[in-house]
C-alpha cells in the first residue's frame, strides 16, 4: 500500500498514521480524491429509473423536465431533512430518558437547568418530578404535532426579534417530525418542483433543528448529567493509560452514558477490572460525546480519562492498541473503525439500532432496565481486556495532544466567568480591543486542505486579528489537540485580544464542546443582542464551518442562516449547479432572515471575508475601529 496520506494540522497524528501499515481514512482520501463533477454541483438525479440524469449546458433538463434548480433543491432538502432527523432523534431519546427519570424518581443532577427550562416554558408542578414529567410530555407532544400545527415552545425559547422575523416570513415550523416527513415527500419523483418552496422548507427544518435538536438537547442533558463546569484538562491520545481497561465512546446521545458513569464509580466494578490485572476501567472520549463528557469532567472523577480526538482521529485512537471496547450510539462512528477493531480484537457494542455497526453487538439501550444493559457493557470491556492484554502494552501516542484545554464553557458558565453579565465582553467589543466573534464550528473532514488544516489555519488568522473564536463540534478536537485552546495560545493572538485573555486567564479560542453546543453559542449570541437591544443579524459575529462534513452540518448551517448570521463554508454544499440557489443563499435570503451564505475555499480569502463582515457589522453599530 502506498504510504500517501492527506495532510493534517496535527503533525504528531500524521506521523503516527504514516507509520502504521493498515488501511485508514487518511489514506483513502487520497485514493478518492477524484470527485464526480455532477455530484459536486448537485445536478445528478437518480430518483426514477429514467436516470441517473446529469444536468449540463448541453443537457439542461432531465428526462422528466426537471432543471438544475429543481434537482439541486431536492437534493439539498433531502440532506437537510436527514440531518434534522438525526438531531430530532437524539432529542426524542433524551426526552424519553428524562421522562423515565421522572417516573422512577431518580434525582436530577442539573436541577438549576430544570427549573430554568420550566420557567422558560411556563411549566409548573409541586415537585421536580412533576415538573420534569410535564416538561417531557410537552416536548414529546410538540415534536409529534402535525406540520400544520406550530410547535408551541419555539416562540418561548427563541430570541424574540428572531421569532418576529420568522413569523413575518411564514417560517415557524410545525411538528418537527412531520416537517421532516413532508420534506421527504416533497423531494420524491414528480412532486415538488419549486426550488423556492423547498428552500423555505429547509429553513423551517433548520429552525426546528436548532431550537429543539440543539438548544433543548443541551438543556435536557444538563438536567440528567449535571451542568458543565469550567476546567483545564489535558487532551489528545496522551490521556489513554494502557494499564486500564479502556472503553472508547463515540456518538451524540450523551444521556445514554449517564448511568454507565455511575456504575464505573462503584468500587465493585473497578475491582472486577483489577482482578484481570488492570488498574481499573475508564471511558475514553472520542467524537462529540467525548467532548460532552470533557465539558463535565469535574463530575466524573476518575471514570473519564479525557477527550482523545475527533471523528478522523478515531482510527488512530484504536491503532494505539490500548482500547478494549468501542461503545457507540450514533453517528461520527466511522465504518473504517470496523476492520481495525476486527484486526486488533477490539469488541464493539452499539446502543441504538439507528447506528448499528457491522460486526458489533447490539445491546439496545433500555431505560427501564439500565443496570443490566450497562453491566453487560462493562463485563464485555473487562473480558476484552483480559483476552487482549499483553505484558508490553504501551501507548505509542503518549505525547500526543496538549497539556491543557479550557473546557466546560457554555452560555451560562461564560457569563458567570464574566461576573454574571456579558457587559464586559461587549465593552471590549465596543472599544475595538476585540473586533468581533467568530463561531468556528462543525465537523472535521479530509477534503478541505486535509485533516483540520483549514480549521486550524483559519483560526490562527482570526485570533491574530483580535477576533475572539468560539468553537463547538469536531473543530474543538483539532483546536484543542493543536494547542489553540490552551492559555499559552495567547501568544498567537493580536494585541487587543491577547491582553483581554491574559487579564482573564483564558485562551483566545473558547471550547464550547460538542456540535450540539452550537445551540449554546446561539443562546449566547441572543443574550449579546438583547444586551445591545438589537437583532442578531446586527451583531459583529460570523459563523464559519470550514470543514463541514455531514447532513447534520447542513441542518446546522440552515439554522444559522435562519438566525440571521453570515455563514462561511470552506467547501461549497452540493448546489453550485443551481444559479437560483446560489443567488438566493448568497443574497436573496438576507432580505428574509438577515443571513447570508459565504463560500470560500481558500484560507486567506476566507479570513479576509470574515474580517469584512465584522467590520461592516461594527460600522452598522457605529462602533470604533
């Protein structure tokens, strides 16, 4: 096999992957570098047996008469619907967990969040149990409404000025699940052919995704697992101790692991690991669920060792040879980990059949029988360690990562750190010490300049220009492992931003955690706007997803556009073959939501465009600098 890999911002990781002989995604990216032009433009249709039809100047319509605008719009809407479906699935399962916790009388670790959310949604009750049960039932009812019935919580949870903009544009979504259902129908053969109508459907899906699949999921997780706490923790594969039974967790359904951590704190479980020669048993964070655990690291004592890396680091985590079991419950669990697990004798368990892995055992998560299923997971991990253990087991990546990354930041903890108000941050923005804020969020991919290259290099340019960066998603994995979330990174920031960071003892890149925490960033932006008495589109804030990857990221992006942000993508979505869609998302949507899509595939040019947007927003607010 040729030893040719795509580039990586993480040189320690790249050197390690170059040294291993097995197949992995960083090699496959080079093998797959020739892409289909029709697919890239989004103008290939295979909905019926007359196709696939491929649209070009010489063939402007498919057999049925559909043109590039219709085909690209259908393809985009299907992707956004799938991404929205993933998030609503996560919400529904989290709410079911909350409902079962209330029924069984389990204590809520995040009682403050429960009370705050009940206040926001005007839910009352004689006890926390009763309030939580009412909340869970209302949420389930809301997302299961028919599309013609507007969800009642949207207006209670979203920023008031945004709600009014959505009302004016007739964009408030009906029941989230039915909206997804309708989107799938609209994109079927010879049904909807109106690209404008399909883009509006995308916006409705984006709103329900953001308010329900992001903001509410975070709050439900906080109720069940406890609120994040600010701390400074090591990150990267250095956190993996080969002398422990190591369970790598991947996915997005964080509440499914809540009881597992409680079991790990049981001395009897740790004793079982010691009886097979290990020091104990720990969870190793990978992908977004690992980042969520990292945000709550202070709550898990010694049962969680830390966050090792993002989606395209997961293969390397396994190749250290120190992982004994992979437990996954949703996406970002690459199919590429399956042959590695088979070759190294690493057991795999899936908790949700929506994310069933080939070769993995399925232990469907049981809310009423959590102890039995979770004990089965731990017994499997210990048995796998016992089967795989070797006298010379060591971690070849013990020097990978960074000695610290600031974690546990949310809209709540950031405001607390600023003294209970966002006014100090706004004052720095007013003075021009901090020019603005860039939310660099989303996935990691291997096509946008290589693994995390676009993300890391863009962020370096932003902080050097005195732009504060907030991150959520797999971007946090790269920025943390490359040291930009450590306090030492202030040396890379501009004079204004570095001075603020030194005075507060924080890095110039703030770690909000998993991709779900994009919802927390939106909440923080809403508070900033409220403090200034303006709508969100007026803020000197830009969203960038330089290395977006999945359909969920498209749903996130549409939510950001609905919120009124300028959204930069480092790779174009698969719609460039449609002039109508490109013009609508680039300019036309600004008249509806205030947002705008910016596609820029070059790092320097992307930074310049972000600078221009922030400067324009500052002028609009009549700010200095």
